[in-house]
C-alpha cells in the first residue's frame, strides 16, 4: 500500500489567505502519536496517601524503638537508684599461728681482734701469714728486746742489793734487841740511867722498822723483776684464741713499740655471727634458740642453718628495730666476714590475726577501714590495723573479731548506713 503525503498550507500573517501547509509531524515519523494521558484527582490522592503511609511506616520502624529503649533505660536507671546495691561479702579467715620474714644481715666473726706487742723491740721472725689457721697460744712472731733484757739484769741486781739490806737490817735489829735486854738488867741494879735505857729501847724499835723497810724493798724489787719477766714473755707473740690470720702488718727487722704497732689480725670464723634488725611488729616473736635459715647469693641453693643466740633486748629508737644475733656453724669456712646474707625467720604470731583479700581494704581520709555488713544489711565502716601485706591478701591484727560479713570489693560510694543486698 502506497501512502501519499499531502502538503499542509500554513496561512500567512496579515491576510486571510492560507499559504502552502507544512507536512505534519506524524507524517515525518510514519505513524500517529497517541493522545496524552490525563491523570484524575482520585489517582493523585491515592498516590499521596501511599507516600504518607510509607513515611509513617518508616517513622514507626526507626524512631519508636529508640524511644521505647530510651524510656526503658530511664526507668531502669530510676529503679537502680531506688534499689539497694548488690554486693558480695567474705568472712575473715583466721591467720596462721606463725609467719615468715626475710631480713638482710651481715656476716661477722665470732671473735676478732688485732694483736699488738706489749714489749719494745725488733721483729726477729714471724711464723704465720694471712690465711693460716692458728690455735690458741700458738706462736705468731718472735721479738728481740735488748733494752728489756738490760732492765731485767738491773732489776735482778737491785733485788740482790735489797736482800742484802734485809740481812744487814736484821743484824742491827738483833744487836739492838740484845743491848736493850742488858740495859734493862743494869737499870734494875742501878748501874744504868733511865735515859740510857730509853735510848736503847728506841734504837731497838728503829732497827726493827729498818728490817721491815728492807723486806718491803725486797718485795718491790721482786715485783719489778716479775713485771719485766712478764714483758719479756711478750717477746714471743701468741694467738689469743683459735682462728684465722686475716692480716699481717709486720716485717722482719721492723721496730715494734709497746701497744702502738699492730702485728696481726685474727678472726674466729666457726661459728660466725649474722646480725639482723628485726622490725617492731616481729620483735615479740624473737627468742633464743629460734631456728633461722641463712642464705648468701654466692652459694645459690645452699641454706646455712643457724639459731638465734641473743638480742639487744630493746628497740633502736631511730629505726624501731631489734638488733638480733644469729649463730651459724661454718666448719668449711664458706661464710666470710663482711658477706651480705639474708635470714629467713619463722616467727610465732603473738596474737590472733585475720586474713582478707586486699580488695576489701578501703583507704581514704578516714584511715584504713573495711566495710562490714551488719545484720540489718546496712554498711558500717570498721577501722583496722594491717600487720602484714601479702600482696593479694592482708593480715589484720586489730579491728575484727571473726565472723563478720566484709564487703569483698570495697567502694567509697558505700557510706555508713547504706542499705545493700548481699549476693550469695
């Protein structure tokens, strides 16, 4: 089929004639366009209603749950404020009857002294050196004492002279005594005057006194000779006790002056003494014979067993500690003077203690306290004294009687009188 297109006449402006018409648009695409659709008012209203319903549904889905959640949170917060706090409690556990304490100490010799010379002279020979073990009264050195030897000779001569003076005085005394007896007879017969008799009597007493003086002089000279002999014995230097020579301060030929020149230093090292300072809270548990384990870092794993031998009996006012001596056997000489040591003491507890978790202790402006739940489920702050801090737990010496319900996790928010609920 053939489609023919007719020309369309378009009228000109200004006249009533119609000019040649332009071809229609639909003729250009080859078919007729449909009429534009018309939307009715009812359909527009339905669309608006659908949009509004969708918006309402979105509002209900997004906002309303949040509003309900917020309302529930506010209500629960109000309920929490009104309800009693829920807490967990613990019962104080009675502590052990003994506790251990480790204290630093220092090793010292049982006896230690510096040997001096009591005689003036020169060192002739020394027989021991550092590190040598010596016995009591063992010879350590020999001294030459020329001056002392001369003094001894002089003292012996003076003693001989004094003894001779005694004999002379005794002879004079005997003569005066016999002369007195004769004059007594002569005086009785009238052949001697009373004056002569008195003179003989006085002379007899003088001669008797001279004998006593001479005898005293002899005793003096003998004492002086004994003194010099004792000093001469000090020319042989001996050990005052058994021990180890830790220092030698002399050489052969050296001049030694009495009481001024140190010769040797001797230390008795078996047993040794370990001194520790026991703090005040543990001092009442110290007693003689208490077993102590001593360790030194130079011998890891080795324990030296000792016992408490004595203590000072009074606390040092500056450090509030009790100086304590521990005797430790040292047969092999492993412990040396001046070593740093640690002493482990297991001390009996002088009073009852109670153990609680460290979290139960509340420290603040009111001091150190624990929070105790009373029978009516109210909080009461109880002041305590901590005897020992064990880290995860503490030992309490005063403040508790045992059997209390103590808040396990203390909180500053739990004031006195606060009503609580105990969680079992």
